[in-house]
C-alpha cells in the first residue's frame, strides 16, 4: 500500500502537469535509465528501462500484469528521485511503448481514433495500433474534434497561472503559426499567426 504522503506527491504531480508531457530521455547515456511505473494506489519499482535506441522497454513481468482495454494499456513512468518528471505511455502487445501527451491526469484520449504522441520534442498523432499516422512536426497540438485538430508551429506552452491549487492545469499554447489539419494530416485552413488566429475568437 502506498503511504498517504507519496499518494499526495504523485497525484499532485499529475494534476499540476496534466496538460504537458515533460519527461526527457538522455539518449547519450551509456547506462540505460531505469524507471518506476505508477498505477492508482500502487508503484512498481524498476519496471522499465531505456533500450539501446533510447526508446522505452517495459519488463516482461510488468507487461504480463497490465490491464488491456481493446488491445491497449497505459502506464505512467517516472524516476524515483524526481516524481514530478513523468511521462504517460500507451502499450500494446508486441509493440514498443509510445509516449503520449497527458490530459486530465491521464494519457491523451483517442479522439476520432487518434491521440497525440511526442517524438523528439515534437507532437504528432498515433492510431490505436500505435502507428504514427500524422508525423510529429508540431510544437503544439490539440485533440481531434469532428475530424479536425488545431495545431501550431513555433508556438510555446504557457501554463495557467490562475488555476487554484489542486485543480487541473488548463494552460495552452501561444505564439507561432496556427492552422487546422484533418485525420490524414492535411492542412484544411491556411496557417496564420497566433494574433490573427485569436481574432476569430474575439
């Protein structure tokens, strides 16, 4: 059973950072980085490590105990010494786990069959088979709605500083160029500056 103070630390990290993935893996290290896995009420020690290619691998013993829903499971990984630096992954049998964006204290949900995934510091979209179907070329991206997603390039993430303690973070992106893409990654509106884009919502 997880001590109450540890639950508070882990859940606080989830709530405070729910809108943005922050874990970075140093692919230049000679020794694989080792991570712990979190599930509600329980932490599994040293359940994952980076492979030679810098991508995450879950240990077989942990893979065997995951709960799959329509072929997918999710897991949050973190380093014991830095519980606020975490990353959600989707897991599918026989496929290397894929890092995804966080949303509402959990992994990004599949909207219109796609979820946001971070690759090399950029954001793209994966399908439920964990294939990257829209290349990771965006600096900011929102979930799909009715077949369209809002994306931006050269934008930066801005946290919501007005959120009360314990509330989900509702930050967003600012700056750069903004546009809409369809489920094939094709632009369905011209990309415009952040300022021009915001005028449509005033």
